């Protein structure tokens, strides 16, 4: 079965953190977490980091967890190029109207299906640890693009906390060495 891939894009430290300690509004990446995104300084270059950034920016839809969506200021309703934003959440307040093309979902499969449909032949960019875990548990996450940054944060928010996912096999399908990050793409083996 050939389907539009749902691909997690996530910067993380060697010790597995995606944000430093105390991530919250006003300190969205936690203490020291900004270091995880230094590789983006080269995002407009023709090098590896520029290539990876361009790939993420050419995706056809976004799936985000609610916490990530809120910490990112709801991206003011436009993540990149006006692509639809699909937000996984536990509850939906009918009075809370998300900006732009954003839409809330409580059903993981419906969210994934609608994001794939919206993306067409382009990949779907996935943001957020909770969204990644929910999509992986539902058999919907296809790939992980991890931007491994050579730093030990020593604490903070982990990408994969123990969450009852069980054993998940990954196959390395690409490794690119950029400045300030090694970009690793894994396929989820089913």
C-alpha cells in the first residue's frame, strides 16, 4: 500500500530531550532548549540543513499536538504556505475557533486521514511528542525525521516517554550530516 507519509520532524538532544526543563509559554523550548535549533541558522543555505528545511517546508499539511500548537502561538493560523493544520487534542471547546486553516480533532485516525487527503502527494509534517506517540500507537506514523543535536540537555521534555507503545522497529533510510545536527530519517517497520 502506497500512502502519503506522515513524517515526524523533531530536533532532539543526544540524551533524548526535545525541550529543556521548564518549557512553558514565554519559555517555549525550556531552559537551554534553544540550542536544539541552532542548525536552523543554515536553513537558507544550499547545504544539508537547507535541504532538510526545504523538505519540511514543502509538506502539504501539518499535524500537531495541542500543547505544541498553543506553545507555538497557534502559528497565527499559518504554519507554512497556508497548508492545513490538523491539531490533535483530548477535548474540543466549541467556542474555541482555531485561526486560519487549523482544525481540532479528537479522533487520531480521522485526523491522519484528513491530513493525508489535504497533503495530496506531499508528505504530512508532524509536530509534537504527544501527537507522534498517538499517531504511532494508532499505526499512522510512517517516518521519523530526527535532527540529532550534539548536546546533552540533562533534563526537560523527552520525545518518547514510557507510554505503553511496546516494541517498535525502525529502519534507517537516510542519514545526512549537517552543521550542528545529524539528520536521521527512520521508517516505521510494520
